[in-house]
C-alpha cells in the first residue's frame, strides 16, 4: 500500500507526500527522456525486446491512462484501444512532456487520491495506483539511463519508497510473465541494487 502518512485534510491534498513523490518521479524520468540522443531511440534497453523508443512510448502511454482512470472514472473497456500503437509520434520528447503533465494534473485534482480507479486487475484505491506509477517511473528511469549512458544513480527517497511499494507483490509480478524473475542481489547490496534485483535487473 502506498505511503499516505502526512495527509492533513483529505479535501486539500496539494501537500500530500505521495504527490510530491509522483512529481519527482515524473521529473526523474523526464530528465532521462530529454537526454536521449537523436541516434539513441533504437538502442536496446534492459527491458527484453524494448528499444529506447519502446520504453519511452510505454511510459508515455501509462501517463495517458491516468486522466481517464483517475479524473473521469473510466474503465479499461470504456477507453478501449485509444492508447494502442505508437503514442510518441514525430516528436517523442514533446509527447512525453504532454502526457506527463496531464498525469501530474489528474492526480493533483482535489479529492483525486480519495477515488477508486478501475484497473485491469480490478478496482483499486487511487493512492495505490499512484504508488504503482511512481515505482514504474523510478525503475524505468534506471532502464533508460543504462540504455543511453546517463547517470544510473536514483534518488534515495524514491528508491526507498519504490522498494516498500513493490516488495509485497513482487512475487506476483514475475508470475504474470511481463516481468523478469528476481535475481539474488550481492551481499550487502544497497537499496537501489535490491530494488533492481527484485525486478530482475542485473546491475
């Protein structure tokens, strides 16, 4: 479950710690997107069968889902195939920026974190969905960093949060076939290495 400590008035969530983390995670990934070189979009990433373009497209699509699910109360079926195919178009960086801002604003709307969202595996609290989105951004920021030769060091706060977020359901992720099995981290591994190992990354 996402960390909801520090919430004062549920009707005024502008200072909610989860929103601060979400904004920071978006900025972290955006920094890497803006660092992609013109000749790097076809480069391989640590994600099997995904190029840099595929990875950024995946994260962009994830952000595009947020407004209909959080703001509009839409279901997966009602959205249908609106976000299938290439969402990056001729300007991948601008497409990411637009989608990221829409995601950030949807979660920051008054009362958004109190809502229920209809996800592919069933109804869930919006705080849980936001926590998942943060963790996804953080881990994929490392993937993108490795792919393009950027700084692979992730912010400690976001790493600690993501590790707490993912640990309870990490085993279930591997069972879906969409995530690599966990690898054993080296003895004395720091939290970033532990997080990446948990999700099958070989650091």
